[in-house]
């Protein structure tokens, strides 16, 4: 049975958001414990976690590729549109998290 689409979009957004926030904050605690500047490490960690937050939110890259393949070869364009919406929603969650991290550390993440 398929999940409903809107709750899946919300989960996708907040999973990406949580991966970014949690990974950056916990990683900076580790940097602080090691005697290194935590905000600088939070900045670096957030930069490197962006793509992984999106991949974690959409459930891995293999499922996304198989959904695209199915939509192209079986003519189910609605599945492709849904997958694109999931990816965009995950990107929005990661971007929101980056904006909050920028606000928190008062540095611009490039």
C-alpha cells in the first residue's frame, strides 16, 4: 500500500532538516571537546552534509533512480513528478537548516 503523498513530503522536509541540524550541532560538540573552534566546524560540517541530508530524506538514491526509470519506460509521469517534488522538498529542508545555522553562527556558509 502506498503512503499518502503530502505526509511523505512533510517527512522528507523534516528528515533533511534534522540531518543537517543534528549533524552540525553534534559534530560541533565533538570539535569543542577536542579543543577546536566549534562554529568553524559547524560551518564545515553543514557544507558537507547538504547532499547526504537530501539523500537520507528521499530514502536513498537507488529508489529515486528506479522511480525515474519506471516513470520513463512505463509511461507513469505522475511518479516522476512526485519524485521531483520529494527532491525539491528535501532540498528546501536542507536550505532552511543552512539558513538557521548561518543565523546561529553568524557566518555566511558558502
